[in-house]
C-alpha cells in the first residue's frame, strides 16, 4: 500500500512536469487543466504523506513540532485509553445493563442442565480436587485439624447448635424413620430371643417354684412383651412413640436453654474428644478423607461424582425453569459486578495504563502502524485523488471566471 500510494505521487509528479513543459512551450489550451490537476494531486499526496508519517515518526527525521505523536505521547494515550474504558465500559450502570441483557443465569442454567456439560464440569472439578489434595502435605493438614479445628470445637458450646439441629429434624419429621427402625429392630429382637426370656425367668424365680410354673410365667411375659413391641411397631400413634417425641422435643429445648443440660453436653463432648481412640481417629482423619477423595475423583462412576453431576443438572434445570431463582442469581451477579467496578475500577484501568507505559515507544509505534497502516495509506491515496479533482475544479472555475 505504501508503494502504491508513493507510485501515485510519482505519477502525479511526472504528469505535472511533462504538462508544465508542454504548457510553457506553446502546448494546447487543455494542457493547463492537466497541469493543474497533477499539481493539486501532488500537493494532496504530500500533505497526507506528512500527516500519516507524523503519527509514527518525524518526517524526513526533521524535529518538526507535533510529529512522532504516538512515540512521544504513548503514556498519555495509555492514560486516555484507560480513562475511556473506565468511564464507558466499567461504569456500574453499563455493567448492570449488560448483565441484565445477557441473562447470565438462564444461559448458564441451560448449559449445565445438559448431562454432557454437567459431566464435563464434574470431571474438571475432580481433576482440580485431585491436584489440590495431592499438593497438600498430610502433616500440614493434620496440624491444622489438631491445632485449629479441634480447639475451635472445644471452645464453642456444642449443646445449643446440637439442639437447634435436633429441633429442625423433629420439625420436619425426619426422625420418624429412625424411630420406625428402632421399633422394627426391637420387635425382631424380642421375637428372636424367646429362650433368653425363659432363662431370665428361671434365674429370677424362687427355688421352690415348680418348673412348669416358671415356664408358664415366662411364656406369658414373652407374649406380653412381644405384643407390646408389635403394637409399638405397627401403631404410629402409640403412646410410647408419643412419649419418645415429647422427650426428644424437650431434650432439644434443654440443649439450647437449660444450663445443666448444656453443661452435661459439654462434659460428654470433652470426654469423647479426649478419648485416646478419638484422638487417634482425629490424627488419621485426613489420611482417610484424602484416600476417599482421590478414589472418588478418579472413578467416573463413583457415587460422589454422580451426585455432583446430578446436582449440577438439577441446578441447571431450576435455573431454566424457576424465574424467581434466576432473578435472585442475576441480582447477586449484578451486585457483585457493581461492587467490583465501584471499588476496583481504578485498579482495573491501571492494568491498561501500566501495560502501555511498559511498552517501548518505537516498538509501540511500529506495532500500531502495522495494524492500521494499510488504512492510513488509503488516506494518502484519497488525498492524491481528491487533491487532483479539487485542483481541476479550482482551475476550471478560475478559467471560467477570469480566462480570456
């Protein structure tokens, strides 16, 4: 493009010289129009060559003021670019509006709701988890557990939070399955231990009591216990079940508010944590957890990875279908982005200004010229053509107005 633009300048120069020579040597009248056109084209080409060159270097190496603009004004351009980006792209209103139009949560939900994408995310998380777990030293993690987590657990009362958890479990009825299991096992145990009931009755019966009487009493006791266990097992409204519920509710309340119960819970906590077997378990906990994490992360069909994948799919489905949830997530994202641009906009734009400041002036000028130079050469070409046409028009108007 440079050669083409320079070639037009040389062509205009040759035409000007030839036409001027012909004009002074009694050439035809129309040669003046050619000479004026070529002359104006030369002027336009030279003017635009100077303008384009002055952006990147000093024309002909001359120290002309306001030339070599990019090398000399590089830092100022970087500052202006940073301010421009900060004011027009990193303003809170612009960021919030862009996030609202993009609908991030809906797009993310639609993407992670697909099983292939959820599996991909799970695989990436598994790889990251393996890397983190492998890098961590066992002794460092165990030291954190023993010196930070365990003391924190000891210094905080366990009763109130345990009572709150128990209260929540009782409120939604989650404990009923456990009660059903205990009742089932109790009935099964009674049914399977008829001989034990006989033995106990025989051991506790007076020595003078006849054996058949002991057997009758033992059978009766066994049947009563079995019937009682069966009634507890099959009747959800059995008084014993109600009593268990009342006890658990009162116990949950006492754990939160009764000082004596809270103190007893604390003593039990210290006894459990201070037990040698528990201390040994705490010391080996990380090694066990580490092996579990590595095994689960390495196995694509592990229950942990399947649950994580299913969790992502469920989240994606909810984001796609639940408008209220999407609005909440979009609101959180907008608030987070707004906070970032409010408090860290200067630091973000500094990345631009500092980067430009570190650039070499001559290298920067060369890179910019390579990027936009082709378009700038069109300015030289247009200057030659437009200048030539303008010269032709001016000469023609002059001839029409003042010609003989």
